[in-house]
C-alpha cells in the first residue's frame, strides 16, 4: 500500500469483529467507564488489512469509595454521569425496593403501608387498659418487628406493689378508697415490737433503749415515705439523730426532768431543720414540703423518747395494749365491729398486764387510751394509697409512736 494511504488510515480504529459487535450491543447504554475516554464507533464498511495501530493498554481499575467519587475522574465522564442515579449494589439488586420499603409483607402483595399515626393509635389502643405500675414488659412484636418495651417505675417495696395505685386521681375517679389498711403482716411486726418494748421496760431503761432505737428509725423512714418523699436520706438521718439526742438527754437528766429534755431537743431540732431548709436551693414549694415533712418526722421520732421518761410499769402496760389492739384491728371484721373489738382488747390487756405490775386496775385506762392512739397511727399509715414499704415502716411504728405521750401522761395520772 502506498505510504500516503497508510498515513491516512494509521489512526483509524480497527474493524470490529462479530465478538466485538456483540459486546458493543450489550454495553451500548452503560455509562462510560471512569478513567477511559469513550472510543468512537467505527463506520460500517471501513476495514483495512494493513498494519494496524497498537491497541491502547486497558486503564487500571480504580477502587472508588463513596467519599472520593468524582476525585480524579475525567471531566467528560463526570459530566456524562453527573445526573445519573447511584448504581445499586448486588444486595440492593437482589431484593425489590417495594418489598423492603416498610419491612411489611403486605406491601409486597400490593397493599399500601399504614401511616405512622394509624400505627401509633393501634399501639395505644392495645396498651390503653394495661395497669400503669406494670414492670418493663416487652409488647408482642408483629411481623418480625423488634419488641417494644413498656416501662413504668414504681416505688421501692419489700414484697411487691400490689396495694398501691400509681395514679391516685385515676383511682378516685374509679371510686376506689384512698385508705388501705396495713394488714396482718405489719400488725404482727407491731405486736412483736410492742411486746419487746414491754419486756425490755421491765428489765430497765438501758434494755428498753434497744427496741426504742429500732422504733425511732422506722418512724423517721416511714414518715418520709408516707409523704411521697424518697429517697430522703438527709431528712431521715436528721430526724433519727434528733431521736438519739433526745434519748441521751433523757438518760442524762433526772427522771423528773425527762419531759423537759424531750421538749428542749424537739425545739432545737425544729430550729435546726428550719435553718437547713432555708439554705436549700430548691423551689419554694419543695422547700416548704421538705420543711413540714422533716419537722413532723423529727417530732414523731423524738416523742418516742417518752417511753424512757415514763415509768417502767406504765410502759409495759401501754406497749402490751398497743400490740393487742393492732392485732385485733387486723382481724377480718367490718370496720365498726373491728374498732370496738380492738379497743376492748386494748383495755382488757391493760387490766391483765396492770394486775401483774404496780399499775393495777388503772391499767384499763392506760390500755384504752393507748388503743385509741394505736388506731389513729394505723389510720394515718393507711392514707393515700400507701405502698408495702409504708406498711412495713410507718404502719409498724406509728401506732407505738403515737402512744408514747399517752403512756407518760396517763401513767403519771394512774401511778
């Protein structure tokens, strides 16, 4: 071939064969490969048997990451593929988008997915009548969805929370009474603690100090929990410290000045509680609630020291009467007969135990008055949907704490 013809056809692309034509048909609509310029198609009928130009070496395959797409890409290829949608991966090609859009098999069958508001309303209807104090229970999952946990927190209890309504307003709307009596378990504990006080009083003041400290601790903790304040470690510690100081003051002075030591300790602790509450940075309402609860708790715990100031015989009669009255009140009887039986049992216990001591027949009066105080303490511990923890603390301590002033006063009158 002449050199001029060779020069004219030197840069023409080689004639495509059958295999190349098939490959071109399969890749005709694919975007150009990045990094490789698009080759012009060879016109039909053009061929040459002369020396062909060497085929260009294949461009190295580059690993394009999502962060650097377009970096280093030729401008022509980038412009041609700028507005194309992202190429789906193998995992996305295997499953249709319609079947995986909502994760619900009904979508694959052609049904539209339910709106989010309707799904929330359906879930709310399923859980509308569940009790609010239910523990964290996984709701039944539908169609492979992850289980949804319904979490609600209840106050700390010793043996469950079956007696407490978390929402008192809802309970009142349903007609339920806010008064829940402590029950036989706390009555047994109160009777046991009362008998310990009665026996320890016969042994002496220092023997009486052991069950008395336990009574004061239960009073301080139970009163705060009864008022819905938990945890209140500082208030409980403050009230218990006042009770211990009152005990020490009564033991340190002459028995004649025992009531003065109790009143003086109570006044000092009220002033101390007021100063501490004024230094608090809480809201005014919270400071007022904390002040009232702290003062009442300290007063009840300090008043329990009246058992130390009273005579041993009066303490024995009064503690025994409280134990019998609380136990009789826990019997399964109607309210009016139960109160009558409880007071009669307290007076009878006063007569029986008074006959064994120097009190004599006057023990009936001590027993009756202590029985009334015990019922008042039980009523206070049963108010406003108390929890089991309240029943095991305030329900045990308040009957004995309320009877302490009566033991001292009636004991002085009778003795």
